[in-house]
């Protein structure tokens, strides 16, 4: 019952994101005077539907629009009059100027970007979102290698390397570079005195899961016990090694609302670049016969499974943590949906925008039947990809 509740919550979150996207098409289409047949959230059979009559902007006329909620949370649509066929009606989409059609199509991804932007500004300004494009490696012990000098000297997981031969090591990226430089310049066979800060009674008071959730600052505040050991580092392939793994943490934002606006633009830009780069690599693997790792791409089933599992763990810890995690998921998924929809593929908004740009440059509309066939083929391809991805999502869930 509890799992079902979080699955339902994840589906509602996806529904909200899809609604925002389709609402963009809907509201800009109405403002541009394009006739609307139906506004639907979800795909497949209708769960509920109703009709409303609206005044047509700038005229004395009215139009009746059908609204529906459908069974499958795999998308949604806003169907316009004359969208994929010739229609002589004055307010048919095919009779509208290119710029109106362009704005209407672009409005869907734009609304996803806008939602992601607003949420990211709020999260960055309140320091609730990590900077995933700045990674720090810290002079802490995330793991100890058996048989190596650190293990023999008594290093323990979560120890903080505080000093080498009395020379202080800062708990930041610069401290890690200083640690590496000091060890690499150490003559072979020479011992080094290492001062560690350790969390007292760690195993008795803290679980591994609880420690993993703590920030470096929180771990540092708990590490009040000082331990000094002496060891001789091991030299291997020109490097001097202690035999410990150092953890990497995402950076943190430290800015006001105005600064958060700029950081949000940077975050969205980097995310778009990395997403398209990953997609190009994925497509390259498909055409060159390269292996695609399972879990590289997730469909709706995979997203709902991952989101519901994460939300359950977060809400189990604290209501505020669960709500924060919801905001992060909505922001990331909305941004991803906007980015993916701008791909220049048939049946996606990006493909339609390419055809509109072609029409604007040449002054000629692509043949309606050709356009319809292109979009139909693109839709079939997308549905096929979704089915394959869904199969792998389900297989991953069953295996776990």
C-alpha cells in the first residue's frame, strides 16, 4: 500500500510536468487565434472528458474545446484545427502565419524550461541544490584498501586527513591537491606522520546510510577525536600511495536570488549540452554496433520506479526532505522533457520547428501528405523506442 502511494505520487508529478508542457501549446495557440479541438493529458482511452465553450479572442465568435484525462501517463496533446491536414477554416493552424505556428509549437518546451528555471532559482538561492558541474575531491577516507600502508597503520572509513608531518591539510579540493603533491614528492622509503580526525564510537552511533547522507561539513563537525599514525607510503608506477579512496562531493551554491538567476541559466545550458552529447554518443553506438549499458536510458516505468523509491526513502527521513526531493525531481524531469522535445525528430516539437523554419526560409509549405507521413513514421519510431526502453525498465525492476 505504501509503495503504491509513492508510485501514485510519482505519476502525479509526471502528470503535472506534462500538463505544463501541453498548457504552453494550448494557451499560446489560443492567444494566436488557432482553433483547438482537444486538450488532453495522458494517452490511450479516456478516463474522463468534458467540453467547454470559449469566446474567440478578438472576435464575437465562440469555440467548443474538448478536455480529457487519459489512462496512460505517457504524454499528452493539444489537437489544433488543421494541424496535420489542409483545412479551409479561417482559424485552422495550416492557415496561420509561420510565426504564430512557430510560437505555438515552441511554447510547450518553453513552459518546461520556465518551470525548471523557476524551481532551480528557488533551490539555488536557498542552497538546497548541489552544483553537479563542480565536483570536489576531499582529503577524507571513503574506503581503505586491504594490505596497503593505510590499512596497516589503522586508517578507518570516514577518517579526515588533517595533517601530514604537522603540515595542516584543509578539507577542500586544494587540501586534496596538497596531499597528493606532498606524497608524490616524498622520497621512496621515507615515513610520514599522518594526523587523522575521527568520529568517536562511529560504528555504535551511526549507520552507513546515515553517514552517507551527511555533508562534509557535518562529518567534520562530528570528527572530534584526533589520532596520529606513522607509515611508509607505497610507491607504484611513479606514484606514492597511502592505500585509501578519497570521496568526491558536488559543490554547493552560495549566492542570492540575483546570483541564482545566472547560475540557473548556466545549469540549464550545461545540462542541455551534456544531454545532447550523451544522445549523440548513444545514437553512435546504435549505428556502430556498440554496446548500450542497461540503465543508460529510462522510460516512464523506469522514471516512476526510481522517483517513487527515492521519495519513499526521503519522506521516511523527514517531510521537508521529501518535499525538497520532489522539487528536484520535477525540475530535472521538466528540463529533460523540454530538451528532448526540441530534438529535430519527426513527431517531436523540434521536428515540427525544423519544418516551420524550412517554410519560413523557402516560403513554401511541405506537402501536407508528406508531412503527415513523416510525423506518422516518427511517432511509430518513438513508440517503438518507448516499448523497448519500457521492456528494459521492467527487466531491471524484476532483477532488483
